[in-house]
């Protein structure tokens, strides 16, 4: 089975469509596994939820998903994120909000555990360090886990002597997951934050256990125009061009 591994779509429909088109060109996929934050920040929350639901999928909740449906308050968000979350809440209908509220925080599928943040703190913790990776690897009950939230693509692997190594991955890099426990982050589809504005995702083959990471150009200006029409905060519009 082949899986499109996506995270942090953030209501960026143009980027999400570009990623799925790219995945189809690369041989297609049987399921989408989504690591949370389908909505928030971006201008097309309903359309991104609907596009995900058109495909067989597994999805866990992110902090922005829970804020959009009212399960979380926006006190812990920065000002721009809070404004966007309240706009999203006002935009979505009850059916889609109920769907967001129903999402699991942790999900096991095949060799993977899916979680937005970390197993220690599924909704809020950013997994950024080797120390955090070692904690996650010790907690996970499956050989591999996949996380989102930081919008930065990486692979972390258990070191034979203990602890974990963590490194970023490049466009078009294929990583063979082996016997050692591992964590992957496919990066952010809708709001990359590693300085590369292209959408980020991975294709994973459950048989070969190879994760193929990709960066996909998309029409950033089109998403920015949609955000201007929705009167979303300027900072959120501008940052898409820089990937920060
Ligand atoms: Zn996010």
C-alpha cells in the first residue's frame, strides 16, 4: 500500500491540490494519512476538509483543528493565529466542525502511530530536538511514528547506543526505514517554515518501507489573493512567500 503523508495543510487548497496532483504523477496513493491542522491560517478550510474526505484517509487532530471547532480556546495562540482561528470558526458549518471535534488525537495504522505534536503532548508539543525524539521513540508502541506541527520535514532514528539522531531531509530524498525505530515529519503542505516556500509532503510505501520526501511548487499568489479577500492577517499572507 502507498500512502500520501501530509501535515499542516492549513486550509491552503491550492497547495493541497498541487501535492495530491504531484503524488498522482509519482504513481499515486491508496490512502492519505494526515497529521493534523487541516484548517487554520488559510482561506479554504471547508474545501480542504472535503478534499481530504474524498480519499480513504486517517487523520489526527491538530491544535488549529480543535480551535476551529471550539474544542480549544484561542488564548494560547498568537494574535494572528487567533484571528485566523476565529475566522475559520465563523466560516465552517456545524457538520464540518463536528467532524473536526471527532478526530482522534493519536491513531495507529500499520507500522505507524500518527500524532500532530508528540506522544507526550499530542496537541501542543513541537518535536524539534534529539532529546524529544528519544522520548517519543521510547513511548511509541509501533516501529515508526509520524508527526507534524513544526512544519519542518525531518527523520529521527534510534541510535544503536541509545538516544536518537534527527536530521532534516531534502527535496526528492528517499529514506529507507529499517529495523531501528523511527519518526518522520513530512513537513507542512500549506505553510512551510524551513525557508523553502514550496509545499512539503512524503509518499510512503508500506511494503518497501521507503519514505520519499518531496517539495512541490504551487501558485502561492493565488492563495495569498484568497487570504486577502477573506481579510486574514497580513503577516500570515506574507509569510507564505518566504516559507517562514
Ligand atoms: Zn500547523
